[in-house]
């Protein structure tokens, strides 16, 4: 009895003892909740005992949505940062995106640690890269970074496709029976199988059989009880919510499974000398090269699995949810997939996915609304003073960034230009027509209209039948400025002249050629804004950088109406875009306002997708710049375009029809060179315009019977080898004659090798080039192969214009060769259905010159040319009709139709400068941003068809003395195929890089093919003679 009373007394004393302990804890928490107030930071109203996350602790909302609510509350009050509490632990909570960027990028050294739980001794699976700190993290990051390149990701594409086919089989019966399924669980098993295959090389089979051991492990990782979460939070998360991650590693069954899986796989591969290019193989290599221990391999493998399978599955779930909510968008995406890819997953390649812009927008918008990581954790590793404040973040303080709050903020300017622009036909047409009207280019009878294109997005269509040569529309550049190419020379920023450049007297850092240009209204505006941004003087050696980034700066000086025009244009989004803004901030140290920076980054994307190369000036004063033409940029691409576009002396774009265009037909530009083969054109478009062309020519293996891509069969010696399906990047090639299959790598190697050889020939190699065509190329490629065509085109522009091969110096045989090559290429253009294109006009003119020279030599009738006088006049008249649009004056047209008498005065262009310019139009091909390098004018080089205002480099006095007619001329020619002279959007690529890129593109990612492209510049002909002699 006394014992019972004793027990009852002890139990009765427990509440009495607990109350003061609880009260003491309460007071301690209240004291902790004053931490941020003492530092002067705004806070909410934290509650005992869970701080600001009480609603999450009681299961009312997730931690992520609670953080989003806090973000919205603080932002609504105008705060740029705040302090919150998790239990009694203080957490720094940045709101302003500029401050977020400083924490994650600019001042990264203060916030290196992620704040995730990691204790390799207690829980081996937690010892991964995200939980590591300091030097340990740097070392492991350096080791692992190479495994996440784009090429590595492409290498696993076929494995993903195989698992996709399994997913279709699993979902098929349920779809046919219209049964309700748990799509989240199905997709989590799908992503688990995919990552298991690509990481560990094992067939998990959890998608087909949910009862496998692997499936059960997936369920254990993804399903946790609320009480377990709360227990871990209380035990480990009192200071940092990142410690809740311990729950993922605190499972002995999961730990043993992954440890044994990795151990058995490594032992098997070591024993059987198995090499599989997956994530585990990379980690195995680091055992010897990087000193990675076995437990580190296990933890990194586990992280790769757990970080990938759930986030990928949830993103797909949210995509499906959004598509279910938007039936119209769902229909568009389905039609887009069926149209571009069909229903057979095995028939398309990794690169074909870029042909799905609507699907890309759905995925990106889904990731914006439902970020895979709704919050980011960081730990302050040393005292950090918040810029612009007196607040100091102490060492060890956690930092949480609410990505859910940032990315769902409707007012956030960082996403204003990156979201899908709301464009419709009516508003787009109105915006464009008002812009043309402001620039006095409105033509009520112009035969064009804007409509939806079958290629996706909008296009320009014929509103009535359009005749050959008819002007369709004229356009004015909304932005005109220097190109950002590394090789672009300095120019006067006002008139784009090259001579007499001097720094601006107001010290803005730009260069101008005269006092008149310095005092121009346009320069004064950009000079003023640059000087406002300057935080220090711009050194002379850096001023060139300022010149190359001037185009986006000029976008800030546009009127609101013109800015609206830019905003309605398509912008290609990529990490490479906006490098000009980085130059302004990091090299020039400009103090940019936030809205200025964001708009210029957007403009950089617009320029990359839509800018045209424009050639200004005359003769040695020619310069290459870029212009943004709003209406012209709406025209889509085709490798058989029905227009050419040219530029007049006012930089107006003039678009004319090269063939008859019926009413309702779409109007096309060409963004690529006509005489390139399909693989070369598609590679160029992929690199510069970010799409893979699927036009009629690209779909035809023979390219309308021209066989520009064809090589000759090694077996039957006469059959032409062509791709079975040109749109399949890694597709097979086959001989038309004997049916022999040819490895695509062999075709790619030959193409790259021939391109390099072509680029190596010097002007003195004409005789060898002719033998090379006749003796070697005839045994390797078809007669119209792009290498043969490029070489003929090069020879045409050497003969008659190159020193030592002028018209009066040409032998009869070489004159005949030039005439024949002109006929060959004109016939090819006919086969390719290119109509009255500029290349035809230039070739016709050279053909006329051959006939005229033959006549001058008074050769017997019919031996060289059978063209009569009337035919020659008709020929010259057609040349004038094709090339007349780019003429500066009627005088030029007259001079072309009737060549000037011997010794006549030189033609004079604008400003009275002598010029030998024939009236040739501007670029027939437009290139993305800075995709082509225009070289120094050189005698005897064939013109790139992208260059406008072709100018004869021959000396005026010698021309007058010898009585030569006007000749077209010439940007330095860089060769074809691998030596195309292409430039990436912002990065200069040398010939070797281009050849390797093209080869990689052709062979589907094969990286072990060796290409011989190192050229001996000093004695190129001898080098290639010896090389091809051994072939």
C-alpha cells in the first residue's frame, strides 16, 4: 500500500517538474527568436516550437509551399531579404534575385557548403558530393564533372529509348481499357529502370515487374511516414532543414542493397574485363586516377540514383498534369511529335528532339512552375556582409532560397522576357506594318501576309500570285551594329568606315573616324549611356570588347514602339546567349541596372536567332555588320528557297521572288549555302540556327537528282552511295547500283578529308586542282558532289581575275574549262530548282565574259562558243535582271547591260568614290548572329553567296588600260565541307574544330575516327600530291 502511494506520488510530481522545464525551453526559444531583429532584419511571427514552419510540421502544407508563402509575404512588403527560423535556428532568407545571384555566383566563396546532412562514418550513403565541405568538395567535384557533359548524356540516349518502349508497352493496355493508373508510381519505376541501366548497367525490370527487389527498394526510398520525418527533423534538424535529408540514408536495407549492388558489379567487371561507358565505369576509373575509395563510389552512385529518379518522374507527372489541364496545347504537342518523329521511337536521333519546340516549351514551363529543387540550401562558411547593408551573416548560418517563390513570381523581371511571348497573327501583323509605316516602307499592294506555318510558329505567305523577280517586301533594320565575331575588325561605330579611327573625345571607349561622326545624334546617345555605366576608365586594349558588344547596347536606345517590335520576335534560349552582357559586367565593369541587363540578354537571344549579315561600304572600305530585320526574320528557311534578299545603300532589305510563287504558298529564305550537301547544310543550320531542316530537298536522298551528297561505291566502282534516310543522323548509306551498305563513318571521314584538301589549295595550284578533279575526285565522289562543285566554283573565280590568269593571259584550254564549269554549275542550279538566284546571275555573267573573250580573240566560229550576238545580249540582260535590285544607281544597271568602252572612266558610287561594283544583291543566305566570317578581300577568290555588294579588287588603272569589263568579286573563300569557314554563334571555330564537329554530327557521336586535317600552308600542293598519291 505504501509502495503504491509512493509510485503515485512520483507520477504526480512529473507534471510539476515538466512545467518549469517546458517554460524554460519556451523562454529560451523566445530569446532565440530575437536574433534577426537585433540584426535589423525583418521577420515574420515564429511560433514555438517549430519556428516559421509550424504549418509544415503539423502537415498542413509542405515546407516548400510554406517557404513560398514567406517569400510572397516579405516581397509584398518591399523587403529584399529577411530572417526566418526553423525550430529555434536562424535562417537567412534572400528575396531579391540580384542578392540571390550574388550568393550563388558572385560571392560563392562565402556559401560553398550545401547544408545537407553528411556523416560517412555513421551513414555511408550520406558521404556524397552535396554533403561534402571545403577542399573535399572541390576535389570530388573536379573528378566528377567530366561525367556530365552533353556528349556523355547523348551516349545513353539509346538506353533511354529502350526503356521508353517498355513504358509504352506497360501503359498501352491501360490506355485501351481506359483504366485509372497511378502515373507517379509508374514513372518512378520507369526512371529507376533508366538510371539503373545508365548508371550501373543492370536490367532493373521494375517497370514490367513491380515486385522485384529493385522495385521494393524504390518504394522504401520514395515512401516515408510523417512521424518518421518528424522524428528525424527533431533529432537532426533543429538548426537546419537540410538535415532532414538524413531520412534518405537512414535505412539499413537500402544501404546494404546499394553497397552489395555496387560491390558485385565492380567485381564482375574487374574479373571479366567489362568496359561499359556509364556512370559507375567513370567512378571505377577514379579509383586509380583520383584515389576514390569504395565507400565514396557507393555514396556517389546512390546520390546519382536518388537525385535522378524521383525528380525526373515528378517533372513528367507535372507535365502530364499541365497537358491534361490544357487540351489545345496537348493536341498541338501530339501533332508536333507525330509530324516530326512519327510513332516509332527507334527511328529518330537525339538531335531530332530539337524539332519539337512546343514540347520544349511545355517542359521548360513545367520546370518553372514545379522546379525539381523547390528550395536551395547553403551554409555561410565565413562572415558575410550583405551588399548595401550593415547586416553581417555569421559563419555557420544556413541560407535558404525559395525557388518556388522566385519562379512563380508574376512580377519577377528575370522571367518577363524568357516566358513564351503571347503572339497572335493580328497583333504581330499590326506591329510589323506599323513599324514599316514609321520607316516609310509601307506598300499597300505588297503581296505578303503573316500566317501560321506548318513548320511551327509563324511564316510569311503569298497573298496573291507573285511573278519571278517581283519585289515582295522591303524592310528596315530595327538594330544595326557590329558583329561579335572574334575576327571582326574595329570600325567607326557611326558610319562603319575602317580608316582614321580615333577614340571618342568624351572617353566613352568607342572609336570614330571623324568629328562629324562623334557629334552625330546616334553616337551621343550611346556615348552618354556608356559613360553613365562606367565605374573606371576603359583601357585601350579593352575598347575592342566594347565595340563588339555595342549591338545589344543600342537596343536600350530604341523607342518604346521599336522595343515592342523586338519583343515580338522569336528568341532562342541557351546558356551561350548574353555573353555580351557578361563582358560589360566582368571586363568593362559597367554598373548596369537590373532591367537593362535583362532586356539586353533577351535581345542577344533575339539577335542570335534572327540577325542578318550586312555588308556596307565599297572596295577596300567594305565592312561586315549585322542587322535585325523584323519582317525578314519571320520568313522560314528552305534549302530550295523561292526568294533572295538583298540590301540597298540605306541598308534596307529587299526581298524578291526567284521563282513563280502561287497564292497561299509560304515564302522562304535560305540560311545555308545552296551547293552544300544535305549533311553539311543540316550541320550548319543546327550549329547556327538551332534546328534540323526537314525540307523537301533534305528529305530526298538524291537531292532532286543532283547527288550533291553522293560518293562512289568501292565495290562496283560506278554506283552512287547515298543515305537511305537523310533525316536520320546516324542512318545507313547504300549504293544505288549494287546495294552494298556503307558505314556512315567512312562517308564522314572521306567528306572531312576532301573538305580539308579543298581548303588547302592556293591560287597557284590551278593546274593541280584540275588534275585533282579529273584524276582523283572522279574515282571517289559523284560528278556533282559538293567538293567537286566547290572546287569548280573556286576555279571559275580564279580564271580571269587571278594575277597570272587574267583574261588576256588565259590559254584557250583554260578559257574552255571556265566556260564548261560555268555550264556545269548553271545546270546544277536548274536541277536544284533554285530559279533566278544570285549565284545564277554571277555565273551567267562569268559565262558571258567567257563568250565575250572568245569573240575578242577572233577564234573561228563554233570552236569555243556558238552563242550569237543576240544571244549574248539576252544573256547579259538576264544577268542585269537578276542582279539589278542591289544597284546603287541606274548608272550601274546601264554599265552592266552595256559594258563601258575601253579606257572609260571608272564607275562612281555614293560619295563619289570610284568603284568596280556590279549591281549584285546582298546576302542570299542569312546566318545566326555571327555565324560567318567575312575575310579580307582577296583577288581571285570566289564570292560567298552571303556577301553583298561584291567589289572587284583589281586595280582601276590596270582595268582601264586592259579594257576589262566590270567583274564581281570577293570575300576570301574558306573552302567547303570541313573547311567551310563557319563561325559559331559567338565562338570562333578553326578548321580542325569544324571538321571534328561535322564528323561527330555525321557519324552520330563516334569519337574514335581520326581525321587528317593538319595542313602544310607553305607547300600545300606538294603536301596533297604526296598524300593523295598514297590514297
